[in-house]
């Protein structure tokens, strides 16, 4: 296992961020449908979550293919219509599952990193 | 107020994205390009006094088209298109397929630079390459198309007896066939070199994006 641990942490963090981003997007959509650029703006307010803004579009496309979100065109008050993304029932389930697993995982890692495993 | 070079900058970016995503399924490709186009429109709408620099920053934040294409491939579980290195093998295949067909075809299949479809075209279209054409011309040149015997009496010709030769229709179809024999290897060679250039250009852009990590 040593070679793996010797790897710079960058790659791991990138992978974790990428994996978590999908659920962050689902969480942002749980309140109300949003359009792509709006999601980018909200995610951009949280430091380090979205480094390359364009990568949200392949992600949204995949979430739609997997049936976690659905899309709908709506008129925009200014400019061309916008594609809105809304959470499906399946998306809600996926988000709820991730939420509980994430809490457990985060607590476990926090506990161990802070040396409080006693 | 739009940036002075807005359309050049944006169209250039979208053209690169279109080029980088050529291997993606058309639906996903269209969705990605639409999403990015919409993003640019929305982002510009919230920039009141737009400059060229604003636009360039906007596109920088969006990300390099090669990175977006790669992200889409990963999300689709697709493999990155294989990188092609141009070497003696490719040049040999390109030169020898029209000229010395069997050798060229072996090199063609040994190389990664062409897709299976291109390799089949290279193999099947030139029927033996220019070598065959040259042989065909040579044989045709040797065989007399028409032989005539002049019958003469007292030094003055009285009759001409001709034998052999081809009926006009067969002659024309033979000419067309020979032309195809000549043209097809050359056309295939041109096609293969175009495909090779396209592949190598994709490789260069992929390398360029690797040099600048996100």
C-alpha cells in the first residue's frame, strides 16, 4: 500500500471533489429547479468546489442519463430560453443515501485525523 | 456593450470544442456544446461593460475544450482517443500503399495512425496500387489493338484486310477501367494523408492541454 500513500494528495482530492460534486449539484436542485449557469454561480461561491466551470455540463448530462435529474426549457426574462434541471424521485433517493453515508464517513475521518480514536 | 472581438473569440472557442468532441455520440456532443453556448450567453448577460479580456477570462474559467471533452468521455465511460505518433511507419504506408501496394498495406495495418475504416479503404480501394496500373498499361501497349494487312498489286494498294481490334464500347470501358486503376490509388493516398493530418492535429491539441494542468 506504500506506493499509493506516497502519491501526492492532489489526485485523491480531485477525485473526491469530482465524486462529491454530483451530490452537491443534487443538493442544490433539491429546493428548486435551476439552470446551468445559475448552478455554476452558486458552486463558485464555495471555494474549491468547481475549478473548471465547464465540467458541470458533462456532469449534468450524466445525471440526466441516469435519471437523477430531468430537464425542461423555460423562457428567460432576458435572452434565449434556459435549460432547467430538476431533481427526480430517484435523484432525491440518491441524495438521501449519500447524505447519511457522507455524515458517517466524515465523522470517521475527522475522528481519526484529529487523533481522537481513543 | 460587446467586446471588440467577441465573435472571433467565442466562435474560436466553440469551434475548438466542436473539434475536440468529434468522437462523442452526437446527442451528448450536442448537449455539451449547447450547455457551453448557453453558459457563455448567460455569463455575458451579467457583464455590463464587456471587454475582450472579460471574455477570455470567462472562457478560461469554463475550461480548455480538450478538458471538457475529456470530462465528458470519463462521464460516458469512453476511452480517450489513442494518441498517434507519426513516424517512418506512417510515411512508409502513405508512400508505398499507392506505389507498392502489398508492402504499403502491411505498414498501414501496423500503424495506429488510421482507424479500421481508413485501413480498409486503404486496403480495398487501390486494386494493387499504381504497380498494377503500370503493368496493365504495359501489357496493353504490347498487344496490338488492330493489325492490318495491305494487299497490293503492282505496287499499288488494292485492299486492306484488318483483323483483331476492339469494338468501340469495349475500348471505352477499358479506358475508363484504366483511368480508375490510375486514379483510385492516388485518390486513396490523398484521403489517407488527410486522415493522418486530422489525427495528428488532434494529438497536438491533446498534448498542449496536458502541458497546462487544470
